[in-house]
C-alpha cells in the first residue's frame, strides 16, 4: 500500500514538473499551418494571470542562398493597454507577465538554438557573462533539440519580492526557472523585440509588432 501511495505522489510531481507554462486558448487564425492562440493563462506567484496574444510571425533563417522556415513566434502580454508596439522592448517593464511561444516548423538542435539566442543578445549589447543570462543560455543548451511540430516557451514574470523570473520550457515539456534582478526579462526579450540580429529576426519582429 505504501509503495502504491509513493508511486502516486511521484506521478503527481512528474506531471507538475511537465505542466505547460501557458494554457492557451486556440483562435481562428493560422500561420504556416500553426493554429494561433487568442489568449493564454499562466501562473505568477500562485495567481492565475491572463495573457493576450498581441502578434505572431515567421522566423526564417538564410542557409546558403535559401530562406529556411524555422518557427512561428507568438507574443503574449498581461496588460495590452500598457504594451506600446512602437516601443515594445521598453514596454516589457510594464508587464506582470510576458511570454513568447515558438512553434517549430523543423527540428533544430540545442546548440543552434543557443547560438541564435546568443547572437541576438550580443546584437543588443547584453552582457553574456551576467550570471542570470549565463543560466538562461545554459538551460537552452541543456534543453535538447527543439522538435518539429512542438512548441518552446519563454515566460517572463515579475515577482512580489521585486525580482524577475524567466521560465524556459523545452519542446519536451521540461521547465527551468531562472531568477534575476531588474532588467533581466527585458534583456532576454531583446532577442525578439530589440535590435534584430539578422534579416530573419527583423521580419519576425516586424510581423509580431504590426498594427
């Protein structure tokens, strides 16, 4: 009996560890066969927070002379009224929670996902030696391959104690949480909302932020 109870508890913990960061509500629009969400719900400091999808776009990467379709990115914010698309990156600080969900159209190994993130962070003069950024990139490296047909989620949350947290959910459902000081979320989201690292990111950003 004791063994059965312990197994049940372990099962619950396992399910919790792999619970989706976002509970998305499917919309009616599609992009590259990906069904886009109209909204989503997440949990911040034990409270449910509703997020609204404010834009989506295709991330393509030029390989030799061909533009390869990599993923569809969807951006969600907790307070649409305080999100200014003209100043998207600085508007990040006004959000209790902000998330980007990447729906992969092809498999990409962890090393290349990390490489693309590092290039974008460097393009925005983010200190790659900052401890929180290093932990974030380490989570990306250890997160395994981004699987075709699956979604990768990055959630930024502002905590009651004044700290900021990035939750990184791999396409296999494993979640890593990294805490940082003020500006941590904005630094990470500079990957998509800051200075584009290449033309593919520029087009993605343009699509996400179009009115």
